[in-house]
C-alpha cells in the first residue's frame, strides 16, 4: 500500500482538521438501502454518500487516517444489492410454507411435535401413540423451537436458510453472497503535525522565529494531571520565557461556544492567562459573547492565511509587554 505524500485539497485539509480537533471516530451506520453510510463524512467533507468510501480509503492510503474492521455485510453477487430477505425452506420438499413453535419430545415413542399438537384441554396427550404425558423430564422434554412444513407435514429443527434478492428475483445460499468488509476510520496522529503545518502554520512559525520558539502541536500537562493538546504553543525568547497557547478550530459553518469553554478550561488548567483562539470560518454570536466574558482573545476568517497578519501583530504586542 502506497503512502507517498500527495497534496491535499483545501477542503480535505479543513475536514481532516475538524476530525482531529473533535476527536471523531468515523463509524458507519447500517442502511437498508445502501448497506452502510458515513453520515459524518457526508457533512464534514460535503460530498454525496456514494463518494464517502472512496474518499476515506484514499485518505487512509495517504496515511492521514487509520482504519479498523468493525463489521461485514452481505450483498447480492449479481446486482450488488444489500436488500436481502432471509427465507426459510423445508429441507425435505423445498416448500416455503413453514410454521414454528415450541416443541415437545415424547420419550416413550420418540415423537416430536408442536406443544399445541399435544395439548388437549389441561392435559398433554401424545398425538402419535395417545399416551398421557405426566411429568416433564420423566416421560417428556421440551426441545425448543421446531418447524413444521405445511406441504409435506414433516417437522424439523433446522430449516434451510436462503437469502432472496428482490432486485434479481433470485434465492441464494449464504455461501454465494459477497461478504463486504466495513471499516471505521480515525485520524492518524503521526500525520497531524504535518497536516497542521500544511494549513499555513509554517508561515506563522517563520514570521515569529526571531522572537518565539514554536511547538506544533503542543501537549501540556495541567495541574489536574490531564494532558492537553494545543494547535501550537509559543515560548518567547529571552531569560524568562512567556508562553502563549493557540488553538485553531475549524468548522463547516460556525465554531460554537463549547469550543470556547474547552479552550478556557485548558488555559485555566495549565495556569496560563495568555491564549488566543482562532475560528475558521467564524464563531457563533454566543461563542463571541462567552469569549468576552472569559477574556479569551478571538480571531476569525475564511482562511487562516487571511488573519495571519492580525495574529502576528497581536503576538508582537504580547512580546513587547514582556520586554
């Protein structure tokens, strides 16, 4: 499997960043029409259902996603339909006219039949030999669910199982069906740094290199003992380095207030009053109000490149305060 680096579209970079930052596991859901779907992928990548599997496998081959087998589904070997109906067939005459019920075996004559065939008022009478069944375990036993064919009249414990495809109007043995593996996907963290650098963070790092030491991404253990991940951490150069933590949050439409809450909680735990939160493409009004209450500095724009100048100017002002 080739994992050579290939350029990603801006939409794919954005989608992968959203998956990483939200910690999403892209799990399929079973669907009667299509076998399975990835609704999160349809929304995040903004692609139709039929393109999701190809997109996920492409990103997996490139190393941006890891996958794990989570299920297997069966489909018709002729038309590929997942709409299969289980049909039970008499193993003796081939009829599909079957009944099932709780069955009893009479020890004395060995007859097995449905319990309702034994029952006469409040008694159990063997329909084969006519003897009365007195005590469970002594002269009869319950054998569980059995089937009876209405055409040939025979009883049996295991009917023949066939799967019927309405599209082809054909019955198939289980062994004839195509067994298709279904995977769940998650971000491959070893590629996260490369991915984040690809989203214009390298330009920010270069612009700040004379004043700041940059860590992308940054993992910091807070006073609670929990390890927090930031998009990047900056340490000012000098005798007493000041740290600034930055998170860049991506959303398909709006970055919500819960992102602000999480960021503020992380800053509080790592005992840092210096942090700024970037929202691509924009924050909700509720998120902006909450950020104002918390004193969290926000930046927003359609692309990070559009606001990189504002971020640099703000960081310069923090650096001058230190000096």
